[in-house]
C-alpha cells in the first residue's frame, strides 16, 4: 500500500456508520479486558513482573536461545535458524518437499504473515490452509489480517456469510454465526484429517525445557498437530522465556489483556515429535537482532502480541488495521515497522494519548517510542521537505520573544480579518471539520502589560 | 497557606487566543495569596515542534524557557500538556541546576492547588452540569487522575477541586478518559481521525446532558470548540481555571 495512514484513515471514515461499528466492537473488547484485569488485585504487579522477565530475556537472549536449542534437540526436535524472511520461507519449503507433503494446515502465526510464507509457498505450487477461523475467512477473501488477535475484525457477519456461500456453498443470505461456524468446522475437519504437516506459531518458548507453547481459542493448533505426523513451529527469536514457572505470569496476562478471558481455551505445550513423526522448530531473526542491538528501541521486542494496544487505541479503532499498511497494525506495529525504509508516517499516526502504554502487559512505553521515532525520522529526513522547513522556521520564531509576539499578532489578525474563503483553503487541514479559534482583542501578554498592578517582572 | 514566588507560564496558544484563561489563572493564584510573576519575554515550551519530530529545532526554545523561568519557587501553568512537556521532555538539555529546578518545579494548575497549596474548598458556585475532559498528558503523564486502563485506586485532582462547588453536577461519561484527538500537530496531519475522535468525545458529553466540558488543557478544548462551532452545537467549553476563579474567597 503506497498511500499514507492519514489517507487510508480518511477512506475508512468515509463510511461513518461502519467506522462507528468498528470502534464500538473493539471498545467492548477493551471493556472486557478492564473487567478481567480488575479481577486480579495484583494486576499491576504482574505487569511489572512480566516486564522484568522480558528485560532479563532480552539482556541474555544468546544464552537462553542456545539453552533452548540444546533442550529442544535433546527432546528430539530439529531446530533451524533463519536470518530473514527469504531464508525462513526456503527452510519451510525444504521441509515440505522432504516430506513430500500436499496437505498442509497452519494455525495462527503473525510471523508467517510477516515473512509472506503463504504467498511464497503458493508461488512454489504449495497450498497452505489457515485453520484459525478468522484467518481462514481472510484467506478466502485474499485479504491481510487487520488485527493480530482478531484477524477478521474488520468484517461484518453478512460479509462472512457471503464469502462462505461462495467458497463453502452455505445458503445464500444466511449469516447466522452458529450456522457459519458449523460450516467452517466441517470444512476444516476434512483439512485436519488429511493433514500431513501442521504449522503453528509460537507464543512462548521455554529455554529450560525446550518446549514451545501455543495459545488458541479454537484448539486448531492441537487439531493440526495431533492429526499430522509432521509439526513445524515457527517463532521469532524473542519468544523465549527462561523457566517453566515464568509461563504462569504470561498466561495470566495474555488472554485477559487480549479478549478479557481468564485464559485462552487451549494452552498447548509441544515438546517431542510423535512416534514415527517429526518436529521442527524454526527460529527467525528477520530484523530482530538489529533491533536487539539498538538500546533505544529494544523494548518493542518484549511484545507478546496480545493486541491490547490495538483495542484501546482511539486511532486504530477509527482507522482500521489495514490503514497502517504494515503487517502488524496499531501502536505496536507503528514502533516495530522498519521505518527508515518504509512506513515513515506510522509514528505520526497517533495522538500520543498513552493509553497503549497503560494497557501493555509487558509495559512497553509505546507512545514514548513513537515520540522518539518521530525525532529520528525528522533528523534522517524521512519527513517531507516542507514539513522540515516549517519546523525550522517555527523553531526560530518560538525561541525569541519579539518573533513570537509577531507570530501571535499575525495569527490573531489573520483569523479576525481574512475572508473565510481564504482562511479555510484546503491547506488548512484544521478546517476539515473545525472552526479556527476566535481572535481576542489582545493577547494575554498585551493585557498583562496594561493591567497587572504589580511591576515585579523579572526582566 | 504558604506563600510562594510563582512564575506564571501561559502557553503560547492561550496567550494568543484564550487570554481569559491566563487572566483567570493569575487572579486565582493572587487571591490565594501567592506572589505571581509573569516573565513577559516567555514564548512557548517547544512542544509543537518536538511532537512533530523536531526536538532538535526546539532546543533554542527550551533554553529560552529555562532562562525565563529559573529561580522561581514554582512555575505554574494552566496546561497539563505543557507542564508534562517541560518536566518530561526537557531531558535532552544539559541538566544544569537551572534546568533541573525548572523541570522539577513546573506544575499544572490543578495539581499545584491540590498538592502544593493543599486547597480544600475554593468556595465556588457553578450551578451547571459539567463533564470532565481528563486530557491525556495530564492524566497519564502527570497522573492528575487515575487512568481507566490501570488497576488502581480511583482519584481525580480535577474532580476533587470541582466537586465541592455549589450547585455543580459532574456527569459520568461512557468512556471516562478517551482521547479527544487533538494531539498537537496530529490534529493537522491526521485531520479526519482527529475530528472524528473529537466528535465522538463531544457526543459522549452530550449524551449525558453536559452544559459544559471542562479540562485543565485548553488545547483539547480549542479542538472540541472548533467542532462544536462548526456543527452549531449548544454545548460549551470552559477551562477549569475559569470555573475555579469564580470563587468567593
Ligand atoms: S505492545 Fe503490549 S499491548 Fe501491544 S500487542 Fe504487544 S504486548 Fe500487547
């Protein structure tokens, strides 16, 4: 997508009833999260603890990764390392070819989205079926997920009914959720039963045990892994937790913060291949170690992909996940995206209200990170020339009393005297839906000069 | 009540467009027996630049600010956002004694009244239905109130000052502290989302029949007022200093 977030958002908002529905739907999720969190008196301490564990992991990641790999190999798994998306995709293709597999199912994994795995495999003649219901829906529609936990949240029931009618032969016009879910279930059952390889994402990888943990609500990761002889678990290298006991901290936070559930319906621990089967773990870097080496932005790697920052973000709710253009939308996506090459507008797609940082279960200071990215993008000339020049000029104007006073006088004069047509030219984006403030008779400064009785000014 | 020597910091847009807010702040502090000085060469805290990514370009403005405001017991401003900026984002300056003192001693008006002067009852009469807009930087940055995301004891310094006012009815909102969408230059670079957020916020206050929306930040109110006037709505905005100054002290 080449258009900016602001342009995409304007488009999203053009259908206001739909935008309201999107906002309201996600706000309900946020409210559920508030209730679930409030049920845990030690919630804020838990966040503190989760944040500290993640800090420790990132500070010693090399050690933990090696410990994890050794334990996983000892358990009978095969471990691969991928430096980037291309290498990851190739590794996946090689495994699939080695097992001569045709029927492949995949549970939800943002990492495979990030690497464009489906697209790559398709180009090699390999079909993968996404088994998460939301993922399957958008796969049918050839769309990208608009949310990392609720990938089809941008779609209404009726649209899903239409898609299922077209792809699964459900009754035309029937969008009853139970009816549609049953149809999806039947369709996916066949895919599970025929599966030769099951691919999953990874929520947590435990260094001391070498096991990977996958959290789902539909049990689709289990369905796949239990029916296919070969299982492949794909993880970003930051997914490590040191100890099995650390898991409890995160499983208590994850589902509550994501959807308001006490825990996900399924928390699956995978440790060993099945008899006669094979278990692969692919550990992916794809820019993560570069981020790890940058202390200023390292904290974005603490993210556990709960989606809480999206649900609470007033901008996300009113612009939709696709408006960001990056695979991970919303506040966290805007600090994870590789800005300096692409997406230079994303750090500006925020009012910096800070709600994201307050809900984040691992205490990433998301809005502060956005603020810092803005500085870096400006310094690296990734913003428009006009904007940079305007900022320079404003900087000069605001740093001196006389220049500042003139600026104020001109602004007040303009608002009071310029014809409306000129004041509200399209370049004045303030005027899109707002009136400019009315010009008072005089500034506070001018008032103070004549009205303040005490002459105790410092200057 | 203790008396302090206060440097009055009137943010640029208040100086230029809302002088009555500056006047109310000054008068209120004087009524409370404070020695208030308005350094008349002050300009701006530099936030509009820094929030746009031009922190470097703002350094000269930061330095000018420190030069104007050094040496006061406290620096008080009717803006949570600007107070937060000075306290939090002047960290890129060399931390001289002046810079440190200016950062530590800068207070938003409500928190200065509740935390430093420990004002209990301002003896205000304001017989209206009022909705509180807890602007984000004051709320989550300065912690002027408990934020709805955090699981903690509920409090609000703004509410505490207003709830004793005679005749006032403070309304409850469906979304107690959602952002109004002003966001500084966000309002200009993302006008559609910004205006939509503002409209939704105003609608929440209207649903609960507020006559006034009040806040410790005039910038949010300026944004919402712009929408209210464009849409010809009846609801009004008023800076909290203008309510607090209607006292009978
Ligand atoms: S940044 Fe925090 S709130 Fe957002 S998805 Fe990641 S863990 Fe969840």
